[in-house]
């Protein structure tokens, strides 16, 4: 079976700066794929090219077996989008937002009305049907945006930072819904800054930096391929000095960030034993996670 | 720079659900909106009509109030389309991101821009019809020919909506629209024959007035209100249509460039 989303050598520059640089990506049906990367890595631009909203400078993209942007209109009939920033209609109620949005897909009013109850139920908004958008909480708005993206019963759903700015309860509810969608066989492509989100939801991850795909695989593969399995974080005023004297002896790799030292190790036992004798230092021993991989691949410096 | 930006508009009926959206929003605020359509033009017409009209015996062969009535329909339709295309259009494009939401569906930018123009022209139609109703009630027009003012209001709306959208496409923020109103809309209101015949102006200013769209709108409106077929009607209609088509294309190119990021 053909992949649902396929990109080859995608390239896009703005004002001489290459934002996406030779990106290859292939996503199969029913897969949930996460695009990770620091701000400005080219995630949103990639999504916009795959949706056919902007034309690449070079390379080709296929969405649901249709070339985009050439046949973007036909392709988008079967696509749903959850944008990074809420763009619900503030003048409308919850139900009106769904009705008006469904019309853009050429759906008949009766057809949309028939779908609204199940969409509201999916978004846990049944009792908010006639509430105006400005009265909704951030989490409710996000869920309504998700319901709106499903109004046309799409095969593919694009989500640009779906849980940014939400509290933990709201995030968990969104995650649960996204998992239900993948169980229904929908294909999901999402961008996120949250490594726990990526680790929980995505079958496969693609890490972007400076417009280039620098690594991809399952969350487990990314961790196994890129980083030592154990991390010991060492804190304290003298941690910098300690790192200079001892860190290299006990760890395969270490990084100093302020008053914290991150030691990446295959076997943490000798290091932990040593640290137990250092009364001025505190430490935390944990398995390596995706955030460690991300920071290793994209560096610790701030991106603006 | 991209050749796709300069492609001719590809129009489809998919603009209609967007027009429906704007209509649904408008229905929620219909009462204050109709009041807004009426208050400003009617106060101008009555204030100037009685105040100035009592000093002037006739103007252009009719009472000053009747003279002013035709100009008022035209400038109030110009204003409704301009405000809608600039302020409301900018809100939908930029602030509320309504366009962004729509563009994620199988609707294209060409459809969105077309729907903006048609919606702003719809507002002109409503405002023109409202002012026309007041004119009838006041007995300032007795001819059925004045019913042609309704399609004319739509045409004026199309022209000024398209012109206004050029500004919307270029605007960094709402403040920018002040330039358009002070440098384009207000001069037109004063130079194009709303309050006095263009022939009263010095020759050089008449030349300027002659290329402005509102002049052509008023040249059509005043005879129609008096019950006559406007001289050179096809020329005036042609000018308004030309403004519409050229401005629509220019605004579309500008929107494509602005939103292709």
C-alpha cells in the first residue's frame, strides 16, 4: 500500500534563508508520526507544504496519492487540520462552528447536523453545544478545534502543537482522543515540543533541525541509537568543579548546564557509589528519555 | 517572487459557504448594523439638506436635498464596502485567523477573496437600500427608475470592496487604514459630486475627479433618482467594472504573496 504522506527532497527558503532543506518523509496509513524540533526548525513550514498551502521551491509531496500543491484542493477534502493557534469563530456557538466549517467541505447542512452530536461527544462538549466560543476554557477550545477537524471524517489529521498551553488534565484528554483516532485507523501527523507527548502518542518520530531531518525512528529506537541508557543528573554549587575533576572518569559523556551536570552512562553503579560519598552534591538517577535525545541532537542553546 | 502569485483568479462556487458564514455573523448583530447604515448618511443628508439647502434655491436643476440624496446613497455604499473590506476583512484575515481556518479546507484563497468582495458588496447593497428607503419616505424621489439604485449600490460595493482589499492585503495593522480614509475616501467624498456638482471645481481638479470611481457612480445615480436614463451610462458602468476587476486581481496577487509564508 502506498504511504499516505510522502515527501521527497522538499525545500523552502524565505528571504534567502533555507527553512526546509531536502526533507524526505513517508508516513503509512494508521501511523501517528511526530515532528520534533526546536523553534524555527521548519516543522510548521513542512506541515504547510504537505497540506499544499505553500509551494516548495524544490522537491515533491504527495498527500493521499495526490500531488500537492497541484491537487491540494482534492486532497484536503479528506484531511483535517488542528492549527497551532486557535482560529475558531468567536461569534458562533460550538455547534455553529461545526456547521459552518462542514460547509467549507461542500457537505450538506443535514449531513453536518447528523454528525454534530457524535463530534460533540468525542470532544466532551455535548453540554456546551450552544455556548459561545469566548466562554470556553482553553482545553474546551482545543477540543472543539479537534472536533472541527473531524467534521469531514478525514483519513489524515495534521496537528500543529495540539496541546501547547493546556493544563495536564486537558492534555491527557486530548491524548486519549488522539489515541482513539489512531485506533480507528486514521493517520496522524503532529508537531510538538513535549517529549512526553511524542513518546506516548507517536509510533514514529522525525527530528528536524535547521530544516533538515536529523534522525527518525520509533521513540525507543531514537533513545537506543542516540544515547546511553542511563542518566545521572548532579546538582549543587560545586557541581561544576566536580564535573571538571570526576565526571569524565565515571560517564561516557557529560554536559554542564548551569549548576547541573548531566552524566550519560551505560552502567550507573560506579558513579552513584561515588556520588553517595559527596555530601555537597545531590543527584538523580533515571533512565534516558526522549528529551535527552532531543537535547543531544539539537543542542542546549536557546533558539529564538 | 513566484509566477503562481500572478495567475488569473480561479473562481468557484466554493465562495458561497464563506458568504453564508459572514451572513450568519451579521444576522446576530443586524439591529445595530442597520442603525449604523442609516444614522450617519441620514444625519448628513438632513443636516446639510435643511441647513445648507435653505440657503440654496436649487442645485443641478433640483432641490438641494434631492441633489444630496443621490450623492448620499453613493457615498454611504462606498463607506460600507470600504469599512467591511478594510476593518472587518483585516480582522478575519489577521486577528481572528478566520481565513487560515478556511484555507485548511478544500477552499482556496481565490474563493476567500471573492467571498470578501461579494460580502462587502452585500453590505453596500443593504446600506444603499436602507438609505433609499429613507429617501422614498421623505419624498425626495418619485421615480421607479430609482430602483436601479439597488443594482448600482451592488456595483459601487464591488468596486470599493476590491479597492479596499488592496489596502487590507498591504496593512501591517489597523492604523494603516487611516491613510486610505484620509487620502482616498474623504477626498472622493469631497471631490466627486456628493455635495456639489463636479463642474464647480477648477478644470484641473475636474480632471482628477473624472478618473475617480465615485464620480462615475454619482453620474449614474443622480439621473436615476430623478427618473432619467443617465447619459453615457455604459461608460460609467464600464469604469466601475474596470475598477472592480483590476483591483480584485491586484488584491489577490498581494494576498497570495502575503499569505504564502
